[in-house]
């Protein structure tokens, strides 16, 4: 422009781009259901069920319905039946418990082997966690030294997560082991019943729970 010159450019309109923001609200129960669905795909070496291990950093608390659903899934898995069948065969060969031999004796030994594990899962991973608001799952820790990870795994025998995320005494897991060991006296043959059956089954169940998280 020259000095004293005026130029009218009229109105220059600036167009503001529209910004759309969408927020999707997801209920915690739906998140928990999806996480449990993923857990049901977890298997050690592609075979052994590993349903009760949490690898997610922020796992949603499980409602009671999911606790029972996961317990039923574990109890009806083909590997669970296969493991009970193999254990029954071993016990048949060792003639223990004191059932008769033959097909009937094998069926009875299969029943005792299957009942021991399923009652432990039902009580310790579904009933008590629902009543006590505790999480029956083990929260995996991939951080720290081997000793630190081992200590973290062994703590699972005594401590667990509450539904509110706090660390709590593992009444559910320990109670499930104790209840299953006590119930064994109801279906084992009289010759095998007694305190020794209770303590041996309790030790086996607790040891199995620890081995599962250590693997």
C-alpha cells in the first residue's frame, strides 16, 4: 500500500474445524468378563490349564458370578478329567485307597481323585472368595530378581488380593484346602479315614497350589 491508500478486504471468515470427542463407558463387570475370557485361554506348554494367573497390571475385580464360572470351567476341563484318570490308575496299581480292585475300584479311585481337586476349587476359588470378597487369582510378577519373584509367589500361600485391591490374608485359598481335606473323610474308605488323611490331603493341596504358581 502507498501512503494514504486504503484497501478494504471485506470480511475474512475463519472456518474452525469441528472436533468430535467420544467417550465409551464400560462397566467394570464387562472388563472383568473379558479378562477372564482371556485367562481361560492360558495353558502351560499349551496343555495344562493356567486359568487362575493374572498377567494384567490393572485387573478388574471379579463379581461372584465370574468366580463360580471360572471354577466350573476349571473343574470341567478335559485336562482335569485326564489328570484324575491318571492318578486313579496310579492309585489302582498301588492299591490305595483301600477300595477293591477291578473296574469298580478304579471308578471309586477316580471319584476320590476328582472330588479332592474340585471341592478345593469350588470352596477355595468360588464360595469363600464370593463371601469374603477376595480374588482367587494369583497376580504374576515379572519384575525383580529370581529370589524376589520366588518370594512373591510363595506369599500367595498366605496372602491374596481383596476385591478392593488391598492385600489380605488368604482365608479363601487356605480355607479351600482345609475344607477339601476335611471332606475327604466323608468319601474315602473307612480304613483310610482319620487325622492322617486330613493332614496328608491338606499338604498335597497346598503344595499343588504353590507348584502351580511357581511354574
